[in-house]
C-alpha cells in the first residue's frame, strides 16, 4: 500500500489532464496568439535576446512580457501557499486550479490580434501557476507544462532499469513518457481545434480544469 494514500495532486490521472492542458496551451498560444510559447519560457527568452541584438526593442518587449508574467505567477503561488497551506477546508492547490480555470476562460473571450499580448500574459500566468503547484507524480518530480525535464528523467530511469532490472524504475520511466504522450495529445488537440474554433477553442481547457477542480474538491471532502 502506498504511503497513506496517494494524493490526487500526485496521481497520474490528474497529471494526464494537466499535461493535456499544458500541450494545448502551448499550441494555442503559438498558433493563435502571435507565435509565443506560453508554457516553457526558454523559447521566449531566446527570442528576447535575438531581438535585443537586432535592436528591435518593440519585439523584444513583446517576448519579455510573458516571461515576466510567468515569474509573477510563481510568486503568486508562493503567496497562496504561505497563507493557505494549513487551510483544510479548501486546499491551496484547489484555489490555484480554480483561478487557472477563471483565467483560461477569460482568454477565450479576448479577441484575436490586437489583444494577443493580454491573452499571452494570462496564459503564461496560468502555466507558471500550474508548473509550480503540481510538481510531483507518484512522488517523483515532473512538469505538466514542459517536457525537457520529463524526457531527461524518463530516459534516465529507463537506462537504470536496463542496468539493474528494478521494475519500479521501469514504472517510473513509463509514467514520465506517459506524461509526455499526454502533452503531445494536448498539442494535437490544440492544433486541430484552433483550426476550427479559433480563439474559442481554449474553452476545452476550461472543461479539463473544471474536471481537475472537481476531482480535487472530492478528495478533500473525504
């Protein structure tokens, strides 16, 4: 029996939902909101540097804004955690997911084009809160909004499994690759729906985050 009982926030099922949201949001922000990477900020940081070198400061700032929004999202999570960590009625993670749901829904009502910067700020905000709030699956570190770390950890565990034959390492590796797979599924859904529903396609994330909120609420009522 796993220690105590596996928290919903560390379950693979919830992780899969969040990974789909992560993949979708990255595809959405890139395809519909001006080629910005809302999840992992590495691409934005690179483009920020490139445009600084070209002295295209307007475009540099365009990529700096989601980077700053991502940082602010991390700060917000730490504040919420500080004030609500001991709150047992409504867990602090529930509050974060509910806030993500609200922000993602707002993005769906923002017109495409002129207000893409605002949409990207909100999406980056959501992604940073998610990656800071949900950091473990079955006790192992992971990220639901980016894949580089998951790919490294999954491949490392797979190599160790072939070396030692330890089946727990095999399970660990499969979980990481599973998260990556669901992230890809989210990107596929994003590519499909954005081509048909446009900016409003993001409402699929509202549905997924509603499911995540309900799952967590059910857990903490037990």
